[in-house]
C-alpha cells in the first residue's frame, strides 16, 4: 500500500463525483490504496461537483463523471469557474469519441477515462495526476520566477494612465505569456474593464466590504478573465456610495496576487496614493504618467518627491503621454529641466488609434499593434520586466529644492523681443 500523499494547504488531496454505484465500487478500493479517504467519493455527476465546489475549496485532484451531462464541454467550463488554479481534473464518461476527447483535453482536463472502469486504469490515471500536481512543488524554489508589481499613476486626470495600465497588462499576458493581474483601484469611475470590453463585476467591492474573505479561492472566483493569462479585478460602485475602507483589503489583494500571478499591474489614481500610501509597500516600479503641461510638470515634481520619501524602494519611470510635436505647452527640454531628470519614455499622440481601440473594445496596444505609440509601450513593458526588487539609482543631479527651483513662468513660450520693440507703422 502506498503511503498517504500529504498535500500542502487546507485542500483535500482527492474528491470524486461519480454517477453510478458500479463505478464507485471500483474506485473506492483504489482510493484507499492510495491513502485517501473513500468518503470523498460521492454519488452524483459533474453538476453535483459544480454545486459542491461553489461553496467549498476544490481538491488537488478531482474526478468528475460526465455520463449524465448533455453538453460536456459547456459543463466543464462551468466547473472551471469554481475550481482553484492548479486542480488536476480527470473526467469519466461513456461516449467513445476522439473529437470529444481532444476538446476536453484542450479545455484543461488532464485525462478522460472511458466506462466501464477498471482498477488498473484508475490506479494509473490517479498516479499520473498525483505526479502532475506534485511536479511544481518538486522544483527548485530558487528557480521560481520573480513577481513584479507595477503601479501606474497619472499626474492629472486624462493623461492616459489607464490606457497605459491596460496596454501593459495585455502586453505582459499576451506577448510575454506571463500570468498577469490587473487591479483597477478607481472604484467608482474605473475604465479597466471597459477597455477590455468586460463587465467589471462585484469582485473589488466585495473585497473592500469583506477583507477577511480574501484568499486564493476568492481571487479565482472574483476576478474576470480577459484572456488565458490576464485577469482583472475592478468595480463600478454607485457614485452615491463613498469608499469606506482603511485600505487593508487592497494590501491583502496584492499579497494574493503575488501568490497567483507573475505580474501585477495596478491602475492607481493619485487620490488613492495619498489616502493609502501603504499600497506601494511592495511595488517594484511606479510608472508616472504625465503630459507636457505646466500643471503636469508641477505635479510630477511633487509626486517624485513623495515617492522618494515614502516609496524609495520603488523605481520611478516618467512617461510623457499624448505628446504632439510642436504643440506641447512646454518643450521636452524645459520639462526635464524643471523635474531635474530625464523623461524615460515618450508616447506620441494618436487620436485615430485611440478611437480605433475604443470601437473594437480592445486595449490600445492590442488594437494598434503597428502604431508608434504601441512600440513605445512594448519598450516600457520590457523595461519593467527587467526591473529588480532593489532600489535602482537614477542618474540625477543632486536636488537643491524640488519646488523652490521651479519657475512656472519661465516655462511659458518666450515672446519675440524684436517684434515687441518695433511699433506698427502709422
């Protein structure tokens, strides 16, 4: 008899939902042989499994019977919504169809066993599932991929911080195949889900109302999937409901994201930065999105100063967005002189591309892959991926005073003195 396999965490090692007693009679002795509890072999098929797992944590290995399912693929998708990430699912059925077998495997099922079942067949399938589940845990912890958390903050409303946040999240998840979480913290007016053509759901508001509920299972159920590697947590709270929280829910969410994803992208409104400074405690990179205006120059200085004092561990990247050549309120050289550092990335203004993305219900980078602005966003994504957890020193001159040396009037366009001196002819 094999020694019991002891899984990590509070999840059961195995559970089965089988339609008929004959199959259960064959399964239970094999389950006992593997050191698991035969009581976890329940009567009932896939729909029973969905109902049970919607109120309880899913096991490490799950066996479900599709015999009574009229639409197996659709029901499997319903099962996926209540299963925790990493659960190994074995399906059992009586339809001998190669196409169904391939479709089930493509949907994420580990194996499909055809009835009538045999003890040897079950033993082999469960041993293979056990090996698959245990494999990631046998790997070298040092080889685990590092998690990178990025916050995108706009100096002013309308500078395009949300556009950058959604485009970066899409780039990480699609072009770099990295599991990515997008957290839109504009609880009342966020556009993250809208940019991805999704309904925001109630996940974020539920988390704010009940921080104690936040765990891996909550994350899996509350987040909305945008693609195979991208999930978003956002809200569209009623505007007559003020935000009542101490911010503990946001910190807990970030902690769970570090466990479940490789990249976290936070669309962080500047008022949230003020109210909940602890949100940046574990953020690696802050993308400070600005425009070439007097007001943005002033607020870039103020936020950079705040970051230096309150989040010195985070690497700030200044991104000038919606830049129009020859039409900027402040020139790039004057802007950089005022903030006493270089602009890291300059994203050109492209009204047609932005409109195209809105019409398609896609992120800017997805809808306009060949645009110059999208090329800059890809470069920004690569820069973020290369960030380290240690503080990165910028090649900046020593600052005397951030605000004291900032002369707004000096940045205004200079009048032509010669033209001013010449009086118009009578």
